[in-house]
């Protein structure tokens, strides 16, 4: 029982961080109807940012979020402005090639600079745990990562629901031409969405660093994971992506404990296929025409 | 106020507008009527810059629109209530209306504009929290017009606001358009409901297969033999 509880809880905590990656992808998809195949690579950049800050400047990985978030926001916004905004009217294949190519450039550039060695950050608390009860304890850095994720998600939700700019992003996602007719500068909203999506991915990378390692090609696994999360939750739904992320975290964690760690990716895809079979529009998605 | 000069437009290889000339003066209600596919909506899309013309100029209060982005056109005071309502389905009535006054210049008047549109459409006030996508067709049309008004338009473009509405509702909408116009909003209306719209119009244009074939005062066109035969079934 305590093993079950332990893996359930760490699944939820890790899943929360995955959710951040999924939310970024879903936001970008919602506003631009493109799937960002470079998404995992943006997360990887966040990981290396945290690695650099921690190794050379002694910045705590969790504190590094304060720099990684805005830096990745600017980087993503710039990518959108310089490259992706020009491609929004071209055919889907070209958009796919563009983001795939972008991902390759990012991962190969990082490999040139840092080689393909695994990089880790060292913290005093990497393996410290918090006792929840007599025989259930959770990883402290994972709990901190989850709390920061929750705060960022809540902030994002508030921004999208309550502010004029956030509402304009949602309006653009729901009807681009109607948004234009409201005086909304939709290419600016696209820049914002891609900047936010990148910032969320980079932040997730930063938050994972105390409990994991990174290497230049780590992105592709996470792009896939983000895609599964997004489809699970219903393309374009922020709440859905949050749920999807947590579900994936739990599936990974439970299958690693009860089957074997080699099976955790299989479990994710089995879950994915089941949802596609029984609720193809995703858990919270509405069927689109 | 608005002046369209020899507007030509094609969707890809298919030419749909030929040398369209059209003018709207301050304070007027001007109607464009014409059969399906005549190019009415396309003309409005050109004004709002959702599409770019092949040739021809559009000016508004002396400003050439040819270089502007759609959101900049809204900034000048040209607001379109598009065909098919196009309200934001996953947003509440209030949120939809807030988007109408998204631009900084109009945000200042948001509160008084809310009062104005709730006064014109009391039904919307009762439904403040309802999602746009779950409203009835007539309610969505009210919301679309109200959302347009939230932007303090100088010139309001309306594309078939009466489409799919019950007769009672249609009367209501035309009454409201007349009222809005009296409050100082100039209106360019595209309608298939030829009789009602010509009655409230100062002037009107008839379009056929991408060309303006007839124009005159609302009254003249109501009595025109061709209009009577083609649109009024007389
Ligand atoms: N997005 C598009 N792509 C290609 N052709 C289009 C497009 N939109 C409209 N057309 C064509 O352009 C012509 C003019 O269409 P438009 O929508 O302006 O007509 P309309 O006068 O508004 O008709 P209706 O009364 O049916 O709304 C039609 O032949 C139509 O098929
Ligand atoms: Mg039309």
C-alpha cells in the first residue's frame, strides 16, 4: 500500500511538471494551429540554462527559473516573430518541417557546445525526502518543483481568464478573423503565445534538473510526451493539458513500479491509444468540425 | 467618409469584384443588396482588410486603407459585424463584449458602452455569464452587434444581420439599427432582406456578379422595376 501511495504521489508531482510542457504546446497549437515539434528542444534549452547558472554562477536550480522563464519567453517570441509568423499561411507540411528543423538546429548547436555528455546539477537536497506519514515519504525537490508548477499554472490561468491580453489570446485561438475584427493584433498574440509556450517548456526543464539529467537529444522524448499530453487533454485546452500531464505522470510512475521501468513509455502510449479509441477529441476536448 | 474607388479583387484565379465604386457619407445608412455570391461580403472583407485587393483604393476620412492591417482599420473606427456572427464560442457574453472594446482608446468607455448595449439588448444582460456558443441564433446576432458597438464605431459594417432570424426579431434588429444611427453611428449594411433594409436606408447599391449595377436613394430603389422584379417578387 505504501509503495502504491508513494508512486502515485511522485507520479502526480512529476506529472505536474509534464503538464507545464503540455500547456505550452497546447497554447501554441490553440493560437496558431501548428504543432511545435521543437517543443522538447526548448525544454532542453531551459535545462542547459539551469545547468549553466547552477554550475558556473552557483544559482540554485529553483531560483534559476526567475531567469530561465523570461529568457525563454524572449527567445520564443523572437523565433515566432522572425520565423514562424512568416509561415502561418503556408501549407501544413512546411510548418512541420520548419519546427522539426528548428528542433534539430537547437539540439545540434547544444551538442556542438556541450558535447553529448550527460549534465547534472548538484544540490544539497537532491535526495532529501519529506515524510507524509509513518511509511510514506516524497522527494523534497519534486514537491518544490510541483509547487512552483502549480503557482505558474494558476498565474497563467488567471492571465488567460481575466486580463484583456489573456482574453485576446483566447479570442485569437477561437476565431482568428473575428479577433482581427475586434482590433486584436493577431500576429502579436502569436508572438506572445509562442513566447509563453517556450517559457513554460524551459521552466519545466529547469524544474526537472534537480531530479534528473540532461543531454542534447533529450528534447525529442519530451516533444512526444507533450504531444500525448495535449491530445489526451483535448487539443487547445489548458485545463485538459494539466490533467493529461498528471495522468501521464501517474501512468509512468505506476508502471515503472508494478511492471518495470522499461515499460513506462509503453504504458503512456497504451493510455494514449485507449483515449484515442474511446474519446478521440481528448478528455476535455469538444469535437471540432 | 468612406470611399471605394475601382476595387478589383480575386480569390486566387477567380475574379469576384470588378471596378466596384461605393461611397458612404457621415450619418448615413447605406445598404448593399444583391443575390448570393454577388460579392457583398467580399467587399466588406476588403474594407476591413481581411483580404487585400488586386487594385483600387479604399479611403476612410481621407486615410488610405491600402497599407493597413485589420486591427489598424478598427483603430480608425471602422468596425465590422461579420457574416455568420462569428462570436467567440468559448467565451461568456461579458467576455465577448469586452473583446469588442479591446483597443486602448475604447477601453476607457467600456463601462458606459456596457450600459449602452445592455440598454439596447436587455436580453444580453440576463445572459451575461452564458457561453457565446450556447446562445440561440437570434441572441448570438444581438451579441455580435453589441460587441461591434462596444468598439465605439464611427462606421459600422453589418453583414446580413437579419439572416436566419424570426420576422419579429428582424423588425427588432432594423429598429435598433435605426436607433443606433440616430445616435450618430454611420452604417454600411449588407442585406438580403431588401424591403426592410431599403426602407431604413438613405442610399443603396445593387450588386450583381461582382459589379455595382444600380445605385440610388432607398426610396428610388424600392420603386425601381428591376429591383422589384429581382428582389421583391413583384
Ligand atoms: N474564401 C473564398 N475562396 C474562394 N472563393 C470565395 C471565397 N469566399 C467567397 N468566394 C466566392 O466569391 C464570390 C463572392 O462571394 P461573397 O461571399 O462576397 O458573396 P455575397 O454577395 O456575400 O453572397 P451571400 O449573399 O451568399 O453571402 C462567390 O462566388 C464565392 O463563391
Ligand atoms: Mg455574404
